[in-house]
C-alpha cells in the first residue's frame, strides 16, 4: 500500500511539474543563423539585409510571446526567424557569386582585348 501511495505521489508530482513548466523556448538555432547571416555580410546586400532584419524582429517577438506564455506562437516565429536568416545567407552568397562572376568576365574581356 505504501508503495502504491509513493508511486501515485511521484506520478502526481511529475504530472504537476510537466503542466506548470512549459517547454523552454530554444532560440539557439535561430540565433546562430542570424549570427551566420551577419558574418557573411547580409547587412551589406539589400535583399539579404531585409530578411536579416525580419529574422531579428521575429526572434525578439518570439521571446516576448514566450514570456506571455504563448509558446506555440513563439516557436512558430522562431522557425520563421531561422528561415529568414538562412534566406539572408543564401541571398548574400548569391550576390557574392554574381560579383565574382562579373569580375571574372571583366578579366576575360581584358585578356581578349590584350591579345588583339
């Protein structure tokens, strides 16, 4: 009987703890994606800069929602923040590749002109 009461008490405590504590908002992935976008120079590329700014705003809003207990909405915004940061990275890389390609084409034109 004591064992049943102890087990029942432990289950009740575990259930209460699970109900009272919502899962912690995990911002690491979004934060690191934002940091990566900053490191590749997204703020210097207009289209990428827009998505980087959106990611930062979404991260801030998700923290505010989590503080108000709206964990589902906060988690959704975190996913959007990460997606926007990743898009900023891709747009930055795309711009860098376009710039590099344009420079390579200019070098080819120079070489062609020098050989004439």
